[in-house]
C-alpha cells in the first residue's frame, strides 16, 4: 500500500481509530487515578579514601574509590544494610519488599552515591533513605581495610540528607495520558489497517478495480428510504439517486456504439444487491430519453418487478413461453410512456430449462425487433444458473454490485461464470454508494416541479398521441438507439 492508500484507509475507518485512541487514553487516565501515589526521598553520600599526603597517594586513593563505587551501590541494597534498617525503624515489611523500595545510583565519573527510597508515605521515604545512608557508611567502613594507624581507610560523608517530598513522583498524570494517547493512536491505526486488509467486502471503486478491470458504467448513490419508494425516477426525479441513474443511462448508451446490444441482462452476484430497483429505474430513464423499452422480469425464482412497479404479475413471461398467451396479451404499459413491462407470471418448477428453451430465444428475438432496448431482470448469478443461460442469448450483461453486501471472491466467481460461456459483459454498476464517496457536496441547486412557475416565454414541448389517446415516444431517439416507431403489436386496452 502507498502512503495515500494508508491515509485513505485511516480516513475511511476514522471511527475505529478514534474509538481505540479514546479507550486507551481513558484507560491510562483510569490507571493514573486508581494508582497509589508514591513519594521518593534521596540522600547523597560522598566517599573518600584517607591516603597519604603525596600526590601519588591521593591519585591512588581517588582511583580506588571510583572503582569501588559500583560495589558500594550493591552493598546499599544488601541484607547487611537493609536488615539493620528494618530493625532500627521497626518497619513492617519483608526484606525483599524493602529491597524493591531502595535504589542506589552513582552519577558518572563521581564518587557520590545517591540512595533513593520510595514509599506511599513521604515521611517514611525520607526516614528509610537517611537510615540506609547511615547504615551504608558503617558497613563500608567495616568492609574496607584499616590503615596502618588503625583508622578507617574509606569515609562516607552525607552531602545532602533526605527530606520528605511534597509531591508524589508517581503516577505522572501528564506522561501517562500522553503515552495512552500515542499508544491508542498507534493501536487504532494498526487495527484499521488490519481490518482493511482482512475486509473482503466491496465498498468502493478501488475495491471494485482490485477484482476486475471491466468498465464502471455508473455509481448509484445510497438512499436509506429506497425500500419505501424504489421507483425514484417517478417519486423523486430530481434527487441524487435519479441523477445517478441518468448518468448510468448516458454511459450505457456509449458502450459498443458500433454494435449496440438491444437486449441487456441485468443481474448481480448474490441477492439484495439492488439489481431490480436499478433495472426498473434504468428502464424508466431510457424511456424518458425517447427509447422504446420493454422490461422483462426473468427472475423466475424470486420475481419482484411487478411488486416494485405496482403491476399485475399473475400472467407474463412464463404464460407466453408455455404458449397460453400471446406477447401482446400480457405486456403492460407503464404510466402512458414508451416503457412496457413483461412481468414473470406463474413461477415454474423448471426455471432454467424454460429460460434456455427455444421459445425463450424466439421471444427475445421478437422483443428486440419491436423495441429499441430490451432490459431483462434475472436471478443472481451465484445461487442459480438461470442468468448464465440468459447471458448466452442476450446482447449483453450488466452487473450490479452492491457495496457492503458482496465479497470480492463472490464477484470474481460471478464474472468467471459469465466468462465461461463467453457472455458479453457490458460493465459494472456500483450500487448503494455513500453520497460522500460520490462527491455530492450540495451546491444549493433547487428544482421546481410546479409547472405554474415555468417561464411563459418558453413553450411546452409538443406531445404526440396515438389514435387511442396514448402518449407516443419522442421522435428523437437517445444516442446508441434507433428512432422510435409505432409498436403495432400492442392491443387496444
């Protein structure tokens, strides 16, 4: 991953980073507040060797003392020093406990020994440090060889006696909070990157590009209320989702301009990716652009076009395929537009065989002759083989990919199934994309649907009607389609 990808991942999963950082900081604060304050008191001892008066003797004495300082620091924490201190002060602590409370250090290149005692009681810390210093002086004198005159060779002088500290040395609230913040931030970023690497769901165009190099024909913005008004081209024609559909329509019309497919299978890898709402709104958008469109519900497993569009679904595709009705008998117009709908009809016991029959191929050929565009809503690819069969006889296949719904391996398997039968995949449609991912920032444009507010200087476009009073399609076809012509196979209703 490049630095930009790392930053995008952190931005994408900022909530995880923020939560872990907050928890780590709160944990550090909790530990700080619950910890018992500890106080440190330090006494400083100066060690010297009583040598002769000559310069050579003084130098030897000084060198001897420096070499012994590390040993004196070890003696300060030995039982020879600490046991008498326990008895002298009457401490109710074990020797090992007192050893952990005492620290002896020697500043570099000095003959000074610093004895530090730590306790929850500041007065006790000072008493222990001073007692250890005194006892160390006596012990060192006993361990050092005597001079010829019987005097002590090493003398320890107290430079600074220990005093009771006013403030605790620990816990250090500022330091703990800073460490908690840094640790939480590092852990949060690490968890975010780990989740990103383990996350196999498709959530963005970048994830889509990692699976397939096929063209992305459109990204449809997510609408949390899509289930209540799925036909946005009618219910909210000026909304963001409707604009996404129009962009898809425009891009689709420029696919394979030289040999534009008239029949398009719209499918997905798994259920609930939004293929039906996508194909329904795409069909309406194409009809709005002046194309004669027929929408065929070929999902013979779980049909939903009739329910979505509020149409009768008891007769339709299967009724025609088994020869119990003519196409003109069951096709239904949509809201006096150039869009017709062929619903599923009764669900058959053998969907795959019916869709792969000669009757289906014949019907599809008939539809492509009568309409500019034939859109086919089919079953998801992975659960059943219906769509693979349809893709072999249709002009092209459009894959709808629902973000945060499908895994990369599932999409890869679905595309491989289409490649196995040499299906013509026109491209991909990324559905349910968050608005912020698509660059909608709200520029303040407003659209009025009140016709009374139109400029009176602008005439209304002419509307052509048929002899039976229905609105006919526009005389100008959309790019990539052929001009509209009367549909002679419709029955008078």
